[in-house]
C-alpha cells in the first residue's frame, strides 16, 4: 500500500507540488518543502511585520530596564536613563561584561537595550525607516540575518577595541545601512545610484555625530556597517539571488538563539543575589 503524498504550493512560483520534491519541477527552487516549513515557522515568531516586532521588543526591554534600576534625568541626553546596574543585568556588552564577566551572550542582547528616551527614539525611528526597505529587497530571512549578525559584529568590534560598556540597536541599524550601500552599488542604474548616495549620506551623518557628541560607540557603528556590506555580498538580494535554504536555516538559528538569550536575561535579572556592575 502506497503512503499518501502531501502536496504544497511552491513558495516561489505557487505551483502545486509534492512536499518531498528535492527541486520544484516548475521553477527549480531547491528543497521547496524546507522553504514552506520555514514560512510557517516565520509566522509563529513574527507574524507579518518583523520590523515592528523588533521595535516592540526593544521598547519592552527599555521599559523593563527602567523598572530594574534607578532612573537618571540629568540633562536631555540622559532623560529617562536606566542605571548601569539594570543594563548590565539585562545584557549590556563591552569589555567588562564580555572579558571580565565572561557574558559572551551580551554580544546579542546589547542590541535590544538603550540608555535613554532619545537613544531608543532615534534608533527605532531609523529602524522603522530602513527596515521595510531591507525586508522588501532582501526578504525576511536575510533581514533577520543582517539585523542580528551585524549587531554581533558591531559589539565584537567594540570589545576588540576596548569599549568597556555599550548598548543600543545602532550597530544593527548601521548593518542595514551597509546592506543598502551594497544593494545600491550592486544594482546600479539611476535608481541604484540614488539609493547608494543616500546611504553614503547617512554614513557621513553618523561620522559627524560620532565626532561631535561624546559617548557614541563609533567602533560598533563601523563594525556593523562593514559587516552589513560583507553579509549582503555573501547572501545577495531579491533581484539577483533567491533566498537560499541556508539563509533560512541561519535566520531561524538567529531567532532561536536571540529568544533564548533575551528570555534568560529577564529571568536572571529577577533572581536574588544579582551582581553589581562597576
């Protein structure tokens, strides 16, 4: 007796095929069943708007950091600023947490923490503006890889160059800018050139603010930017390369690892006997 074969719509061309086909006979998509399963898991984690989901997570952790520590209101830059203690507990990165305390997981968690209302406001506005473009031109899985991995690279660069204590989504935002730079230069034409010039304008603005205002982590910005260019070169974008199965596997690994780390950060911060940050 032959077992019943399950049919699915190919995630790429939407033709009816068998779920266990090694390759779509219509469009050539490799492992269409894996792509289909990946789409189902994507809906579980992020629904239809991953950019807003990341923004909501950042806001939630900012609010939690305020409840965990003393709030500073000294000046407009530090208005509604959580204490270093609460930021440390929730996963701030830098040489002290990573090298001294061996909290290597903070290379991921630091991207979801912020030091004040202006800090989170600027970063989330930038993500709100840039995220949908990356999502449209690179796809969901490459967007996730770019956001998480460039954040890791940015904070790893900070540790390498001796930044003692650092937080913020700006490393990941710079990673998205790096991807846009690569996209514009690679795509070419009048449209690509306009995108490229706009992205370079953002980089000039970042350099200006980094030199003028104290406390800005330029190493994280640079690490995020360069890794965004490199990662987008390796993964490609929708116009020149479909999302590969490996990009999807990497994206779900990033999602799972980030979820575990963020949940652990909350649980550990609420445990008795919490450590004191220097």
